[in-house]
C-alpha cells in the first residue's frame, strides 16, 4: 500500500513535536494545515500571479537576477512548459517594492504581494525554528536567513501529457514552503522507499520540504526530498515556492548538538555559495552535490 505524506498541524506542534521531527527525518516533507496564513490571502496571491504572467515579454525580462536563479525564466527548448519569476529577498521590503516596480504591478497587486511576503516570511522562520526545537535545540533562530520566491507557471497542453514539467531535483536551501495549484496537480515526491508518489491538490494547505542544507546542518539526520512535476492534466498550473536559505557567504556545518564524541561530522564546512556553484557547474541538482563536500570514510 502506498504511504501517505505526513500531515502536520502547526497549532499543536508544541504538544507533538516528535511528529514534526519524524516527518522531516523519514520523508523530508509534509503537508501543513492550520498554518495561520488567511485563505483569502492565498487566493488573492494566485490572482496576483496571473497578473504577473500577463505582462509583456519586455516587462517580464526586467525581473533580473540578484543571485543566480532569482530572476525571470522564460520557456526554453529544455523546459518549454515552464516559466517563472524570482524575488530575492522576500523578507526585505525594499526588494519586494523593487520587484513590483519592475513588473509595473497595480497598487492592489502590490499590496497583496507585500502582505503575502510578510505572512510567508513569518511562517517559514516559525516552522524552521520549531523544527530546530523538536530536535533539541533551544533558542535557535532563522530570523536573519534570506528568503526567495519562485513563482511558477506550467502550461500543460494535450500533446504534453506524460511529459515532465520540471526534472527530478532537490532544493538547494534549508526549507521550502510551496503553495500549490488548487486544481491542476502534477507534483510528485520521493517517499522513504524511493518511489515517487503524487501530491494531490488540497486547498488552504502548504507543502513543506527540506533542501540540501538541512542534511549537513543536522549531520545527516534530516532528509532532503527529491521531487518533480509531471504533466498529468491539461491546463495552466501556478505555484509559489518560498525558499528559506542561508546567506551566500554563510558557512554550513553540523550543529554541535548533532555530533557525538566518537563520531566526526559527515561533511566538511562549506559556504552556501560554494554548494550552489557545484550544483550549477556540475549539473548536480538532485542532492548529489553534497557528495562533493562529504568527508571520505
């Protein structure tokens, strides 16, 4: 029987912290309910996304990169079904304002994006801190970690059924919050047995998954989940991914809490920028880049 992705209720994590820890160790992802982001705001954000993608190509191309991968991505020969905008840093009001200016968004849409950015920033840092607490760390904060939006559009036509919208990959950061499309599915995650399972649309929820940085940070206790998007239905699929990641220059190494006296860390210290460059240069997008910084046994 196919295993089901864990469901975490944000409102009772204090009473059941082990559920969060086990979900992140076994699956590396979970469905989040009772998260505190208003359903109305989530719906407004989807409408705002549609306005963004209605911009002309000339306006879209004003969404420039701040860090690699943080700007506009046009459909390409490799990914003809995929188009995206990027925003770095979501937690910065000036960055959000510049993003809205570049896309010439209406005051109404700008207000939606600003409110959504604030809500999702608070949610991301709250979840990450609760995960750290569930693993025995007290007063560990992610408040100064930058966040990045990746606003996605997939155009699934009849002839694209069965094809891939996004190839198998892991996320490079620590934690990702995904507001998925409520109508068009296609997201699949790799379960603990190595089998890809579909994540069906479920309104008013988020999908949370861990990225590469969570693995060395926890000395291998946490799992970076592989995932992909498959074209299974005809239609336009929108999603918003928010990535909580270290600053580019931040050194990543195992927290002392996860080290035992007789066991060295599994990974050598490295900066977030270094691992991102390895992923890009060697096209190691499914977690393999971590092998490049793992100590040889």
